[in-house]
């Protein structure tokens, strides 16, 4: 069940990481 949650929230987590990276001014690959 936990795995399914991670897969379902993968997109949301990725968006949060990208947003945080932009705030910090880090260039993401």
C-alpha cells in the first residue's frame, strides 16, 4: 500500500522538488 502511495504522489513530489530547486537557484538536470 505504501508503494502505491509513493507512485501516486510521484508527480506531486517531483513538482515540489523542482519548485524548491528553483527557489534555491539550483540548476536541475
